[in-house]
């Protein structure tokens, strides 16, 4: 099996005791499936990964694209996901969602 070109990390805000906390998991219900369907429909070589807390709660929900190390904030709708995926395809990540270092 070939390795994916990119990974999409989606914060699910699980902490060490396994209890979901923070806001990411509350606002991303169904997002993993939607992202999976979108990357398949678009023919993108990506893998979706649910993560533990990414410690960016004030900006959540958070989505990270690796290996590009692009961190996106406020990904709380299908429109936001589409904007990020469109930006990745075009080579121009949407600035309104991008967390700048």
C-alpha cells in the first residue's frame, strides 16, 4: 500500500483520561465522513486522521494538513472544509481559516 501524499488531522479533543473535552469534538459531528467523501470525490491522495486534543481550543475546531504543516481554525461547517480543500487543490490555502505562526 502506498503512503498518502498528505494527511488531514482533525481534532476530536480527546484528553489523556479518554474523556472528550474542549469544543472540537462537539462541533465536528459527521465531519470525518464528509472529508473522506470529499477527498474521494476530488481524487485527492490524502488520509483523514482523528486526533486527540491539538491544544488550540480557542481557535477550534482545528484541522491540520501534513506534511505542509498548515493549521486551520474555526472549521465548523462543510463550507469551511470545502474552502480548505479548494485551497489545497489550487495551491492557495484560504487565509480566513489559516492559523499563522
